[in-house]
C-alpha cells in the first residue's frame, strides 16, 4: 500500500510517541517500586529504632528496680546525676553528643552488651547477686546516656527524658519508698520489743539491740499527756527515727506510723 510522505511522517511520530510512552510507563513503574521499597525500608528502620529504644528502656527499668531494692539513696543520686548530665548535654554542641554516642558504641557494640543482670523472664534476682550496687549504678547511667544521645530513638528523639514531669513523679515515688522502708523497719523494731518484754515477763520502757532502739515515750514524764501509747523507734542501719502509736477507743484499735527526729519531738505521717 502506497503511503504519502505525510502519512509516513505521521506513522513515525506515532511510533516515537508509543516508544516514549512505553519508556515513561516503565520508568514510572520503576519509580513507584523504588518509592515503595524506600517506604518499606524506612518503616523497617523505624521499627528497629522503636524496638531498640523499648529494649533499652526495659534494661533501664530493671536496673532501676534492682538498685532501688538494694539502696534507695544510691539510685536517687544516680537519677539526679543523669538529670544534670542530660541538661549539660543539651547545652553542648552536636559534636559532644556524637562523641558520647561513639564512646558508648565502642564499649557496647551489641545491644545485649548493656545487659548486666541477665534480663530474661526466667532470671531470678536473688538476695546474693553477683553484681555490686556501684556496678548497677554505672550501668544504669550508661544505658540512660545512650537513650539520651541516640538521635535515632523514636517516637520523640529530641524530648528530654529527665523532664520536669518525670522529676516530679520521681520525687513523690522516692518519698513513698522511704516511708515504706521506715514503716517496715518500725514494725520489725516493735516485734523485737514485744518479744523482749514477753521473754522478760515484766514491763520495760527501753529496748536496744544492734539494729534497733525502742523506748516507751508514754511513760516519760517530760513527754506530757498523750491519749494513747507512743513508742520512739531508732532504726540504726537507716539512721532514721520513727514513732509508733496505739490508741484504743470503744473496742477499736488505731495504729499509726510517723517519721520523727532524735528527740521524737516531731511527727510526720508516713505516706506508705
């Protein structure tokens, strides 16, 4: 079939258009696959970052619990040390932050290297651990530092970990922990006092051993009138003083616990 030059030109142009359209479709599909692959990689990286943060936060919590059980004061010092360290890092340049990050990566190339106590669901934290409190405190600091300087942590990479709300909650919690510890110590001291009186088969106003000192304050003339019975308890290991009171009325007994001083002249209600 004879085709005029104009028809040949039109056919050629149409062929070029088809080829270009095909190439465009191929490239579009390729770009779409690349975008999908990049989105999947980004999502995977985010999941890895979230998992890493959650794992380290779990280690941080376990370390904190073990330290708190062993020594409240040691953890309190470590907590406020980290608060000040985070504030200092926040004021420093990015080079300082990256430097701290690299030092931690060198010391702990794998995440599991952070785990000092063997954080597994089947590991028992017994009364005779193989680690010392100072080792636990140091590892708590290292885990906390990594969580602070890790710029990849999600979902809030720039949020302060030791913020005002966290500090407020901690202050209330440590007060309750201290009060609970003192209350338990007062109870132990009073049990020893009652056993001592029972063994002696006689009244006694003052009891003392290597760990506790108990005095019946109600019998002291200088104490003045009290509606019930009051005992002052000195917890020697804690170096803390408490008051234990008993008031009976209409067949009901009321027992109360207070924090006090060496002269038992003040009463602060225990929160525990």
